[in-house]
C-alpha cells in the first residue's frame, strides 16, 4: 500500500502509508550512509532525484508535517555525513571558522568526542550547516516542493 485513508470533519482524506515512509527512509539511509565514499555533490544529486519523485507521487496526500519531519531528518543525516567527511580536527576547525564560528568554539567542537549522529544535532552544526547552506550546495527541500505540488 502506498496511500491510506482517514476521515476528518466527515470528509475522507488521503495520507501516506507507514510502510511507504519506511521504504523511503531506507532509500535515504542507503544514500546518506556515512561509510559510502561518494562526494556530497553526487549524494545530493541522488537524494534530489528520489525526493522529487516521492513528493510528486505523494503530492495528493495530506502530509505537510510528515514532509517537514522527513526534511529535518534528511538534513541531520547530511550534517553527519559532512562531519565525517571533514575527518581531522584541523579540517573540522577550519571549516567551522569558514562558516562563521568563533575560533575558541570551533576548537571546542572540532575536538569533541561525541559521535557523528549526536553532533549532527548540536547547536553549532545547526547554526553553521543551515537550510540556506544546504540550498546553496543543491539540496532541494522536501517540504517546500511538497507545498508547490500539493497546492497546484
């Protein structure tokens, strides 16, 4: 099943079935796997292909909050990939400084012992690797595309 139905205010509506969301997340996990040695450019290109098709297919469904949640989750996975690609402490520090973090904070975060997934949700990466940053490197927001498709 791809869609499921529910009633709201005596009206039958369409939503995305849980299994479809699960399958989508599996595809995204495969692309954003930190152990895959692919460039961020190729990763985002493949992500955009999958997310565009998915949004176009499920554009009829009432899924604004689901799209927003998935979008946040994808960006967090991308942050973890970027953090791992930076590898060395010096590279992490230099890139954080380039993105506008003050010197001392950059050293603090570059030397962290926290894992990739945990650091990907840290305030410092949320401040530096923002939605605008991901837009600038080519990632197209799932929720923005959904609003365009759903409203047309």
